[in-house]
C-alpha cells in the first residue's frame, strides 16, 4: 500500500497526464493535415471553378479557397506541410469527379518569404 506522500505523488502525476491528454485532444482540430484542412464556407477568399478541362490550380500557403464544380462546392484552407507543395486535388476531395488529375501548386505566402 502506498504511503500518503507517495499516494499524493501518484495522484498528481495521474492528474497531470489527464490534463495533458485533454490539451492534446482539444488542439487536435487545430493541427493541419498534410494538405491543409476543410474550412467554413464564409471564410473563402476566392472561388476557383473546376471542370473537365481544368488541369491545375495555383493557390498560396494559408489561402482559403472555394472550389466550385457541377457536383457542388467545398472550401479548403491550404496550410500544407513544406513537403506537400504540389499534389493531386483528388487527395483532398476524391468524391469530386473533375478533381481527378488536377494538380494543386501551393506557393509560399508573402509571410513565408
């Protein structure tokens, strides 16, 4: 059986671990995926129309874009990993038929230069 000071130390460590886990979970939504993350429709800074003739799109790091097609629209914040500056649009929206074989080119923002 643990003595009172040891029991207190164990309880303190357990409480600290629980607080740490809660903080990680609370911040998980803020951590960007390798290609960025979905964003609210009202946050879009511009629209990009995509269709069967679209081969590439140019965006800037941190930019929030609404992609519009015949199938619908979605809004994306380009907060990419530095190793993901060029990728297929289908990585972020595979269900959007015209997104197949459309390359996304992510330029550094003015803040990154």
